[in-house]
């Protein structure tokens, strides 16, 4: 398994209170995390973010099939989005088997309001910059 991303509270000028975001610091060894992150952000119509927001608003666990109805997307697409959210550690799953049928119920594991990608540390010659200089006008 790979290291899950960290959660941080950040202050954004237009939002009065600090918000919780997921910070992605990817490394080549953690390609599954990177794959889940890029899939989540590049999905058509922000499906993964809409699914996560729906689960967050719902409060309790919610089934995959109920999510399909709420977000108005195909079951295959919703399941794929849920897999990415699960790989990122944002949601948890309880699987219920009834005969030959399987039902997944999802709930929020980490409450966040955004995702932030850091520039990979290996792109810098000497590691992360301790302080960025502002460009003077």
C-alpha cells in the first residue's frame, strides 16, 4: 500500500474560514495514488467530485445505486469514480453480499473541500524552496 496524502487547513482570501484540503505529494513509487488523483480530476463533468460532494451531503452511508440516481450517471462511471476516491482515502466502503449480488455502501472517511497538488520535489535541484520570492513590479 502507498502513503495516503495529507490533509491540511488552508486559508483562501475569498473564503472567510480556513478549509480542509487534500495535499498530494506524489512520488514515482506511489503511482496508484497519482493515477487515482489524475483520474478524479480529469473525469468528464467532475463526476468524482460530484459523487464525493453527494456522499458528504448525505451524511450516512449511501449505496452505489443510489449515487447513480442522484448524480445521474452510469453505474460503471460512478463505480470508477468511487474507486479513485477510495484509493485516495477519502471514502470508505462496506460491502454487503446477498446471494450472488453485491451491494456497496459508501461513507466519507476524510472530510475535505478541495484537492491541492504540489510540484514534485524531484523537479527542484535542491528540494522544496523554503520561501518563494515575490516578483517586484
